[in-house]
C-alpha cells in the first residue's frame, strides 16, 4: 500500500449534484476520497489552510458498492444522470488505483450502463484503460493541461502526469474510440498567453479537437504558495487577481469549510477567452466555457458540434 494512503471505509458515502446552472445536464459527483496525491499548489479543493493537507489521501473502500446502490435509487425514480468521477481530487492517482477503488467504481458504472465523464491530470493503468475502452459508448475522458512549460508544471503540479504522458493517453483514447476532449486549465493570467496555441497543437496532433477553457480560481493562501514555487511570475498574477473588480466567490471545500476564491475580472476573462477561441478557430477546433460565467453565445459554435460547458459532449446528454 502507498505510504500516502489511509483507508477510511464508510467515511465518504455521499453523492451530490454538480450542475451549476439551469442549462447544465443533471450531473452527480463521485468523490470517494479526501486529499490528493498530486498536490497542485493552486488547488483549493481543501481550502489549503495550514490545517488542511493533501496527505494522507483518505480513501473510502466501501464507495463502489455505495455508488451501485445510489445508481439503483436514481433509476427507480427515472433519473438518468451523468456521473462525474472525480471533481475534487483525481481518479488516476495511486491511492485510488492501488486500493482498487477506481477499478471498482468503473466496474459499477459499466455494470449499470451509466454515462460518465472523467476529468484528469493523470493516466490510468492498462487494466483501467481497458475498462474505459469497454465503456467507450458511455464515457468521455477530458484531459487537463494549462501550463506554459513543463518546468512550471513540475513546480505547481509536482506529482501529476507530465504533458507527454497526457498526450500519449489522449492518443490512446482517440485511437480506441473513446470520446476525448482537453480542458485548458488552470490558466494563469500570464501577460503572454500565446503558449496556449502550442498546447492546442499537441492535443490536435493526438486527435483531440475540442477544448474547454478556464482560469485558475485561487484563494489568497494559494497565491502565497504559488509565489514560493514560481516567484518570477507572481507579480503578473497579483496584478490581475488583487483588484477591486476581481471576481470572487464563496466556495465550499471538499471537507465542508468555506473559503473565498478569486478569479480574474470578468472583462479580462472574456477578452482572453475570445483570444483563445480565435486560436482554436484558426486550427479548425472549438472551445467552450462554463455556463456559469454568463457569457451568452460564447459556446454557440461548440454547441453546433455537440459540446457544452466543460467540454462535455451534448450527444451523451441527448441520448439519455
């Protein structure tokens, strides 16, 4: 067993709705874990206060069977949601793979013939990839990467997969017929965002042609940590995040505490989203953003191809 793993059977037996707006499909979160081995500096899923650590990663080994029962309850009342594994951690980290919890969850989703999405910075083992292939008519893989260089990725995503590993995974998914998209996030407000086109090119080479995009939403505590990891860029970030018109929201963390997390001002995000959208159009690709931003019409071209908020393929929703 991995040294960073703590078994906590029965401690996380809950499931909640993930949908943020009336236009979202019905999505339920699958979260059998507290903490994350990837330890991304910017992450605020745990709030990142001194008392809230990434490690040890607490894994609920009873979750797969709990999930099976919850799915049966949903079916009994004619609910047929999209299941999202795992929004506040990562399904392809060692503690979840080595304990068999990810395998158990994927097997339940396969047995119950559920539609589901995975959003990940990791890569699966061969046996888990086989399960994805076996459920390719029901699943979508969304692979995330938003860093201008691997040195920065290593600084702020120290234990996540390298870009090359993620591209290799994307190629394998596309070749196997699995619906695959990329999400360019978390984007930081670098003064020069031209590197985004280079990331798109790598995924397009792998066969991916749709990109969700989002800027990092960080607490002030996260900014302090980022400053220690990449001090040469922190002034750029503070220039955007620490403003009177910076967008802020009250965010409920995985362990139930509340923090204030900040996004760039909305006008800044819309300007940059449009610039990235043009990059995609030049490459014959589409982009989408979260509907909660309220930028009406931004996703219209993506929706024509079946994509909605977060890069989810609408065909999966309409089929249900």
